[in-house]
């Protein structure tokens, strides 16, 4: 009886120890790792840039309904049509509907002309469907319903093309006849515009809004852009009949108020690059046009000239920017991962069940991370992309086994 009791106690103790070990193993981690990732760090001056451009106000005294032929932020040639004026709002709606139908007809006729199916790329077709679907879902969730409507047409076209490539028979004849009938009916009922608004004086990017700074910030008066002037400027009222403006794509400027000490880092005529807060935009090549120093404070305005314009910049007046002094590209690891072993700076990485020490060359240091030089050579003792770098652990040494 006593033996059974002892065995029972030992069994309970064994189970308890095993359970405790399992819990400890699942919770306790002897090391913590992070992946080494490719990264570019920028060393530069953060500024709030004010954009100064040649801007021509576009106005109209017509009492009808404006139908823009040039979309917001799009380029328009000199003499190009910006908008047509219709007497009735229904005509403007019908113009949009007519163009949608014509695009669908064009798309279907193009799909029907698919006769070289073996040369078609199924992977590419699938990728187009996935991209169109992703864009549609994203714009729906973001409330961009105009873009979502355009995405739906792209998605339908991409899906039809994929079905054709995979050999699925689709009869578009009934759909095509219906679309052509709708097109003809709308065309017959559509009235001619009562007026046309064109870009008479210059070409550039059309922006369907004004902000009142078009006449305040002038490319001809750069000398008066002092720190005090930038701080005190206020927008002027724009005429009520303004429907937008044309932003010139010739030389334009970015002005920024900076400290006097920072202004000493730049020289007139120096070529630099500026990165905007828009991550999709390439860095802008700029030249230091001039530096206006304040007579009343220890600050200055540096003015950069640029000849690269796009729709985003045409619609922007101010924005966070970085004047790039230098960029460092390499492998980003946590600053906590750095170790000094036998006089060499490096990191420990997890390789299988072993810990290895790899020397690194730090080319840039941040408060929380460092950028290490990425070595392209085929060697064993170098840090590589996606290596599991140890950021936390005790009693680390080269060759240590992690069980």
C-alpha cells in the first residue's frame, strides 16, 4: 500500500516537472533575434518647403455646367481644352457615360481579336487580375469611389482576358450590341457645348483649385523672400470666376526657413537632391539658387531651383522635405546587436542551432539602429541579408549551441 502511494507521488512529481519544463521552454527564450534587412538611411536637413511656381489663374464667366476635359493634376498643352461648358448638367453626365461605353466597346473588340493564345502569358494575366482586385478593394475601403469605379472596369477587362487565355469560350456579341445601341442613343441626345475653355497663354499642369498664394509667391521676386516675409505672408482673395490654374513645368523653386548655421552649409550654385514626404516620388534634383539672410534674427531662407515637375508637386504648396547631404545603403541591424570581440566590432547570428560571430563595418549610426556595409563577396564570415541577428542573450560566444 505504501509502495503504491510512493509510486503515485513520484508519478505526480514527474508529470509536474515535465509540465513545468514544457512551459519554461515555451516561454523562456535564451536569445532574441531580428532579421538583417536592406535599408537606406538619409543624412540631411529636414525642412518645411514652400513651393513657388509660375501660376496662371484660369477663369470663366459662363453660367452653364463645366465638364473638365483635363483631369486634376494632368498636363495640358498650350491651346489645349481644359473644359467644355454645357447648358444642362445631364449633358455632362452623358459625356462621362458615353466615354465609359466607348472604352468598354474598345476593350471587348480588342479581346475578340485575341487569336495568338499560345503567346499569351497566363501568369501576367493572373497578376493583372490580382492587381486590379487589390486596387479596387483598397480604394473602396479608403472611400475613393471614383478610383474604385475605374478599377472595376480594369478588373472586368483583366478577368475577361484571363478567361480567353485559359480557353474558356465567352460570347461577347450580345453585350457588344447592347453597348453600341446605348452609345448611339446617347450620342443622338447629346447637345453640343455652348463654350470651350482652353489654355490660351501657356502649357503646364492644370489644378482645379486655387489657394490665394498664386500672386503672393512670385518667381520674379525671390529677393524679398526673407524669414520675416515667409512668416508673415497671407493668401489673397481670388476672383470668384476662377476655375483653377495652370502650373508651369519650367523652372520653379522651393523656399525654406532654416537657421543661419545651417545656411552656411550650402553654396549658391551647389547641386543637391531633396526628398519629399511622398514615398512614391523620386528624389528631386535641385540647385541652390540663393540664400537670403535675415537682418533681424539668426535665420535665413535658402531657395532651391528645380526643373522637374509632376502632378503631385503641381498640387502642393508646402510640405515636409529633407535636403539630402548623403545616403547610406546597407544592412540595418539593431544598435543593441553590436558586440566587440577581441577588438573587432560585429554581431552574433543564429546559424542552425549555433551562434556565430560575424565582424561588420558600421557606415551609419542612429539612436536605435546601425547600417552595416553589405559585402557582395562569396565568403563565410560576412553578414548577409535576412541573417538572424542576436539582439538579446547572455553568455554569448562563437560556436555556442542553442538547445
